[in-house]
C-alpha cells in the first residue's frame, strides 16, 4: 500500500479533524493497493464519522480499512493451521 500520492497533505492538515473534513479536503486522493486502487474518501467513509487527533491516526485507519484489493492472495496464510472443517497442507516440522 502506497501513500505517496498524499504527498504529506494529511501531515499538513489542521488537527483535530473530522473524517468529513478530511474527505472533503483529500477524499479524491488515490491510494495504490496490491491489486488496484481506492480513494481516501472511499476508505474513510467505510469507518463512519470519526475525529482524528493526529495524522498518524488517519494513516492507521486507512491501513486498517482498505478493501481486499490491498492483499495479495485472499485467504492465504502459510502460518496458520487450517480451521475446523477445512483441509490444508500437511504440517511439517523442521
């Protein structure tokens, strides 16, 4: 996930700021994902009305609320054992 397109605009925004303010000001900015793109507005709208105290809070929410296009292979994990009722690879011990 790349925030290069934001070019520090979230860092320069005045805080505290509501998600509505951020969407109005920066909502059309595009976030590059593994398998596509989303706008800041699309991602923040998913979270409902929020108040952000600092830009780090906005980046945290952006990272946590992007769609499935942000991951490589959906449902893939080479670390987790299969859940009950699922079949998976035979576990190996090294």
